[in-house]
C-alpha cells in the first residue's frame, strides 16, 4: 500500500485549467513547438532529426482531441508544419506515432490504438509531411495491440522490424522486406508465462545489424518485484548481453526467465521500470530506469555494460509521481515518473525530469570520470516539465531536446504542450 500524496491543480469546473500549456516556462532558452500535445515514453522513436535537402526535426504526438499528429520544425527558418495522420483516434497518449526514415528520405510512421488496431502511413515525398499515402491497417492478430518500435537493418537489405505489445500481452514483432508494403506473420518474442501482467520493452538499433531490447516482467503497479532484462539480436540469433546464445528466430518465443537480469528486483525487493536504452560508441548497451522504494519515492538509475558485467548507479531522487490529481482524487498511475532519457549520440549525457517543490524541472546530467555534472534546462517554472526526449544533433552540433510542459492528470486527461531546447557540449 503506497503512501498517498496529493498535488493540487488549479481547477475550474472539474479539470478545466486556469493556466494553459503555452504559459511561459522560465529558465534556459527554449521554444514551444506544439501547444496541444502529449506522448508516453514508449513507442519510439517519437521524434527524429533528419538532414537532407532540409535540416528539420520530426515529432509525433497526441492532442487533447485524440488526433494523431506529426509535426516538423525547420531548424534553419524556424517554420513549423503540422499534419493530422488520424483524426479523433483516442484521447490517449499511448497512441503516439513512431517515425522511421526510408533510404530515399520518405517517412514511414506507425501508431496503434491503446489495445486496438495497428496503423501505418508512408509519405509521398521525401522530407515532407504534407502529403501521405492512404492510411493502412496492418492485420496483425488480436485486439489488444499497443505501442510501436520500428528499426531498419542495413545489413539485412534494409529489412524493417517493428515491435509491439501483442494481444496476449507478449512482446511481438514482424518484419518487412519491401519498405513496409507487406509484413511477415507476427512472431511472439517473449513468453510472459508466470507473470500477472505484460512486459514492457524498449528497443534500439545500430541501424546496421544489431537490435538491443530491454524489458521488464510487467507493470510495476502489478509486479511487486518488477525486474529489468536485456538481450540483443544479430544475424537471426538472440544473445545475452555477454554474447551467450539464447535462441534463433526459429526457436522463439524466448522464456522471460531465460534472459539474464540487468537489475534483480526479487533480490532487492524494490520494483523498477525501464525508461530508455542506447548504444555507446562500442555498441555496448546503456540503460536508464526508475526504482520505486515507495510510490512517492522514485529513484533514477543509470546502468551500463562494462568489462563483462553491468555497472549500476543511482543518479538522484526524482520525487514522487508526475500526474497531478485533485484533493481526494485517487492517483491512477503512481509509478509515472517525470521521465529520463539518453542522448543516443553520446549516452554519457542524460536528460531527466525531477520534482523540485511541487514542479518537475528538466536537467542535463553529464557523466565524467568520477562524477556527474548537472545543468538546469528549466528552473522556477510555472508548469511541470516532463518526459524529456533527445531528438538528435543539429548541424551546429547542438543536441536537440523536446519535452512535455503543462498539467498532466492521466494518459487520457492532459493539457500539455511540447517544448524544444538546443544544448551545446563536446
């Protein structure tokens, strides 16, 4: 039983707010890039940078009407364009689209209903979100599909893999050898046998031959000993972190208990939840995740593969849950942290949201040889800043970061926008 802690929002007529998501946030210079937008921290990449004829960032989100939206910001001119991929799908941030660029510069986007259908759309022209081929539903089995995680492997002739949570809660994937036109029958990746809940996965790839996967037993609200696991795929085989063979694609699914743990919650009796995964310059995995000694006490951890074993360190106390509830209202998601993510170009850099007073602020943490350097991106803010996500580098070698700002009550109830900052470091 977690200890109750209530955050009070300014409320008029239920959850109508007297402040708006576009209210000015104080601190480091940053720009509002969407005034009505939310995203969850699964379904990635939810934002990407792409330098072709233009230098733009592309980012997907759900607005308060339930529209699935993709936007671009030209980093040279500052121009923002928006396109509604699907009107009024669901008011639910689980449905945020993930974005994949094809070799010719066209976009392929994936999005799902929360426990529903799986959608795909392809842009007609390179680097352009204003014209799209018709929306298609990929007829994967089941009616409880959620999240999407696409990657493309150059060494497999640009085969596209897409991962999702399947209808039986098991992590599942399919692949396409024709740039998304047709898809293989779905393949269950992880057998969630003996869990009371569904595993959550995060996926990253080197874009050439390797796909790394971090996952949990389930949801920390259901699994009191929610541990964290890691494995990777290469050339038709799934491996333990140290390279030991687990199974070939033909031998799937993998039993969850056959994958070695990054963090053992059973031994520590403190549940966890994955937040992000990246690969360092030597293709070694780096993970960030949250531990929950209490629902009101979230701790961010940084784990990295080093000299044949996992090194794990606590970064900081993150505060309590991020959703804002009214006095007397039950908190529905007490394990929603402010959020932490890695710079995938250099995962020694971390961006996190932690509670300072009653407001969540964004910080940039840089790992040095013996310590961490901390820089504030926001401070003394009027509204909370949460779920930071590193988009990539611009031509000036600045790191582009997006995050949500506003009032968030639940994944179906939010009044938030997206902000962008550029951070310079070596």
